[in-house]
C-alpha cells in the first residue's frame, strides 16, 4: 500500500513555500490557458462592460432626481425608468454571455491539464512513485485541477473586472464630489495592510489543508484496496479511528481557513460601510447647506453602494487565488519532476560486436537508491555477469542481496549509478525506452493486473499482438483457466485482478511477459504462488520459450533453478559464484544452504500458495 509520507516538494506540515509569489505561481498556467485565450479575454471584456453598465445607473438616477423628479415631469420619469430597465437587462445579458464564453473552454483546459499530468506520471521513474503517496497524486489530478478550473472561470475574471470597476467607480465618485470621494478612500490603506497579512497566513493554511486532503485520499484508497486484510484481521475499528483522526485534522485546518476568511471579510465589509456612513452624513450636510444637489448625493451613494460587492468580494477572491496558487504549485511539483526518458541519449549506435559480447551483460554495475544515507553501502557493488545469447541464467541469493533490484535495472525501472548493462552489445542507456521495452519483457513476483479484461491484461505485453499470440501465451503460462470464466478472455478481472487467486494473477502476468516473444526475458520468481502441480506444467511449457530467448530468472526453489542453463549467486550486492546447479552444489557452501532452505531469512513462501482452477 502507498505510504502517506509528505511528498517531496511539500514543505513540512504542508506550509507554502517561503517567498512564493501568488502571481508567479498562477502565471505558470498560461501554456494551458493560451489555446482558449481569445474566449477568456472576450469574456473578461464583456464582464467589464457589464459591470461598468451598472455604474451608469447612478448617473441616470442623478438625471432623474435633478431633472424630471425636481421638475415634476412624469414623462421624464417614465423615460428614466425605461432606461434603467434596459441597462439592467443589458447587464444581465452580458454576464450570461460571459458565463457561456468560459464554460466549455475551461472544461477543455482542465481536461488538458489532467491528461498532461497522467501522461507525465507514466513517464516518471519508478523511484518517483516509490516516494509519493498515491492519494497525493490523486488529489492533484482531481481536487486541485477542479479548483483551478473554478478559479479560471470566476475569481480570475472578477479580479480583473472588479479592479477595473473600482477604479472607474472611484473616478466617477471623485468627479461628482471629490471631498466625499476622499472619505471613501480612507479605508484603502488599512485594507491593503490587512489583505497582505491575510495572504501570507492563508497561503500556509491552504497548503496544509490540501496536503492533508491528499493524505486522507491515500487512507481511503488503502482502506478500499486492502479491505481483505482489514476484514481478515478485524482491523476495521482501528482503520476507522485512523481515518477519523486524519479527518479531524483536516476539519481543524479548514476551520482555521474559515476563521481567517471570516476575519478579512468582516474587515473588508465593515470599513467601507463606516466610510459610506460618514460620506452620507457629510453629504447630507452639504445638501442642506446648498453646496451639493440632491441628485448628486443620490448618484454618489448609489455608485458607492454599487462598489460594495467589488470591494467586499476581495476577501473571497484573494482566498480563491491563494487556494488556486497552492493547487498550481502542487500540480507543478509533479510536472517539474524529471521524466525517466529525459536522460535518454537518443538512438543507440550499432557498434561492431566483439566475440562474446552478445546477450545480456552486466559490467561493474553499481546501484544506490537516491534517498539512501551516504554511509550505507550501495545495494549492488561491482556486479559482473554475462548471460549468453539464448541462455537462461538463474539468479539466486538471500533476502536483501539485491536480486529484485538487479532485475529492475534491465528494463530501466531504476537507473544504474555505476557501470553499465548491455543487450547484444548496446548500452541500455543509449536505447530509446520504447525500443528497450520492446526488447525486454518482465514478470514480477507480485503481479499487477488492471481493471480490464483478462485478454487485455495479457495483450498489454506487446503492441500489435493478435489472438493467436494471446492463445499461445495463455498456453505457455498454463493460464487457460480464463476460457472457463463467464466471458472467457473478455471477462473483467476487477481492480488489481482481485477476483482471481494469487496463482491465477501470477500466471496472467507471466502470459503478459511472453506474449510478444521478446528477445530478452526478466522473470522475478514468477512461479512463487503456484501449487506444485501447476508449477510443473508451467515449467514444462516455459522451457520452450526459454529455448528461444535470453533470460534472467530470479529463483528461490530448486525446481525453478533447474530451468536455467547456469546459476549466478548474488551475495551482499556482488556476484560471488557462477556455474551450473550441480557445480554450485558441489563448490559453494552458501549455495547449498540456500537450496536447502536453511537461510531462515527468505521472505518468499514455500510455493504451495492458493491457486485457482
């Protein structure tokens, strides 16, 4: 199950990166927004016009009060009413047009970002996925991207619209009565200070809650995928307690967010209201003294009230901007990770092959995990091994000796940190990954199946493989049980293939490895979950495949070792002996101990695992 450790790039406790610029973070969305920029800019322009139309209404009111109303002209009042109605309809229509303009393009932006994220995840090295919790990745692909779509649809537009509206509105206010306009400007300075403090604190809390939500997603995913373990050991109460504790943490952080938002919103609403009240009193005095017309005061106050929403929405828009900037940072934490194929050297040159250079060769191979302490020796140290063309080499060793790590280096699931691996004389780091993966097929001890049909899971092993290849692979892996499933090879095997037994899943994974008739085959103890009778049948069929390919097979039992032409003994990250099974039994005490099952530390069960029909 995935770990719930804090992902790389996230600050301790989920805090936002120090000195992070909200604007700089959001500008990184531009490559995804650029294809729909015309509609977004048009929508923003339409919204600005609609908002400014609302500022025309107070001017019409001024004309009506100082003109038709003061002159007792009913016709002018009706004309003014009709004009106000037309302005209201036009404003509503323009805002509706804005929503129509942004709805479909922004759904496309979200889909494009999600597709880019998924595509990038497929290219990232296995070491990246080892470090990151799956829930953190899921939350970035779902919640964060949905939040960004909402930001682009509403807050981003209205940050521009409300900013323009406030500037135009205050220009109108100062033109009508500059003394009253200055009264309304008084709260601007404290509001800017409060908003700056709010931005700093809110960004930290926003990051924390989004990271905690990712952890919560991981817990839910693990609980669902591990439901058999939870039920089998009666751990549902402890799992529920763990979930409840994490939920409480998310709730507490959300409440902190709500308190911050409530505080800034209260200030943003209170200070302008006090200023409007002061302007009303001062304006009434000026009207009484004859220094200001009643129509001007009405227009001034109407304009000020029209500016209430643009000003009061600043708290909400700032909060959404911070949430979206955090979501953007989280998205690009993944997108900035260097994909595995970024280190490819391009097409490999076909070098003149020296005698004995064919097959699979390990030359001084070393490997150390990225997060390993500096004082810990490498997992693999100076591995030298040659698997000759057409030869099957069994790889044996005690638990922790580095067998699985060594096999993972061949298809470049991990990158060597020293030495090199060649296939038929070509360095694998110089091979394009597509070509490498076409040359090398793998089967792991812990098989992974997808929510697809049995046939589709097998055919993932080779592009263009036909039904004949599928039938041959099923026959080799003794996986013909699929024909007895309700829809045969078209039967859905369920998430991770959990509707099948362990042995059935392992046989399908083996069929996937051999379906493309690969030139090189890497098998990591592929028969560990089979009962002895099924294992014997699989081994008999597998011999035919191994006769036509170059194979490296991790083995723990003598029956699997006997499939190989030669055996390599791996001890503490080094190859210490190579020979036939009988030679090593005669010459290597360590090998004899392994084959007798007396090492006591092996984590592989004896092989009589539950298996289906």
